[in-house]
C-alpha cells in the first residue's frame, strides 16, 4: 500500500518532506512519495497542515 496524496489539497509546503524520517518525499508541483522507500509510519499524515495526505 502507498501513502495517498490528494493533489487538490496539497500546496507543496514541504512540511511532510521535512518530517519524513526516511526522506522519501520530494516536492514538485505537489508532494511525491517514493513508494519503494516509504515505511508508512504516518508522520507525514500527522504533519500535513492541509490534510492532503492519508494512509490507505
């Protein structure tokens, strides 16, 4: 399973990338998660100020 980014709600603020303990999130037009590196810890879900990230 992969982290879900709601592209309509993501403002590319970078909060998720800064808090990710494995560094698997990059910021382009929106947050992009490297699913092969993600450990699904949920830190980004809790950190996102816009609620744009969720776990499946």
